[in-house]
């Protein structure tokens, strides 16, 4: 993966740095997303129609994509192949961030400016060297144990977030039992990660706030692609983790803006995946506003 450390000329309005800690409604704060959560039928039809239209446009097969959207204001869930396991490229770097806060004693207290910057580079710029530095600190098995403790990998329901390889050369490789991938994700479990993060239920409320601030990292520009490009020019704050390798193109995000607060994830395996993700983000944001 090529990592862009400096991105200029991004046409997107970013909300103030304080907004990652903005409160949720009581209903959203207690909402549970698990394997039994049902989709909203009308919302499901609308999101599935967007996916179908874009797959037709880009000549993609039905199993080339998986998407999900959770509208946190109206509590509407849509999942299209939500439990399909995809090779996830860099998206499982969110597992490294979670494990650092879970396993490092007094992690929030140790979060000085230098550490914030490194973790921000790992998440926002997908820096492989820094990801490997932190993953090797605890080891793959301990990191996955943290992920599993939150049910973010569910062997009975398609798998989920899996970190089975450091982001470096000549690394050990632990393949996930469902998809046989070194790095894996499902849409459902990505939405669950962001929901728990927004609810303050990852490690602790203070740690969840700190993680959201690292996702925001306002001193680091977004990479101008995928969901970010699709939402360019709109008054949106995007906390996201993207991934890409060969023909695997993915994005996942918390999106906030006037009259909207939603979680969105899309996984693709196709040469036109990047283009699909740009259009999918714009189309979903339009639907949210209806």
C-alpha cells in the first residue's frame, strides 16, 4: 500500500475538533447492533437500490460488494451482504488502536502529542511502519483477543474484524477461520465498532473519546479518495478508516453534519471499487437528507 502523508486541496468542510465527543441521543446511545438486529425494510430497499445501480454501472457482480448504513438519528439499519467476509487491507488497523488503549496501562494518560500524532498517522494516513510498531508491541494473538472480547469477530456469523499479519515484510501470518484472510472485515462488525466507539463503550468513555480524537486528527489532511471524495464540498465531519490493495477497495466511517449522524461501511473487490465508493458515499448522504 502506498501511503500519502500530505494531501492538499481537499474540498471538504470539517467541523470543529470538539465534535468527535458530541453527545448522542438516548435512543442511539442504547441501540444494540448484533447478529439478531433487523434491518429497516424501507431503508434496506433504498440502500440496496443504490448498491444495485452502481454495480450495474461498473459491471460488478453481486458478491463484489458489501455495504451497510446505520442512521443514528432515525435508527434505521441497512445491510447488503453484511456478514460477507472480505480481505480488508488496512482497515484492521483499527484493531491495533483499540488494543493499544485496552492493553496499555493508563493509555489515556500516556497520550501525549507525539503518541497522538503517530496513532493519527496510522489511522488517517494508514502508515504501515507505525502500524507494525504498535502491533508488535502486543502481538497478533493478544490484539485479536481484544477484538474478540467485544464480539467484533464472530465465527458463527461470517467472522468480522481480523488482524492476522503485521503490516511489514516477512511477518507471521494467522489466517481468519471464516475467510482465510490475513486481514479481514465484515460490514456488520465495522458498523458495530463505530457504534460502540460513538457510544463510549470501547475500553471506557475517556478512551473512546481519545480514539475519536485520533480518528479526527485535524492536523492531518484526509486522503482525497473514496468516501472523502464522495462527500467533498458538503458540510460533513468524517472519521474514517479506509483500505486498499490490488483490486480490494474499502471505506468505513462515522459521518456527522447538519441534520445527520450516521455510520457507513462499504467493501469492494473490483477494479472500479474506488469509483463505486465515491458514488456510494454521495448517494447515501443524499438518502439520509430525504
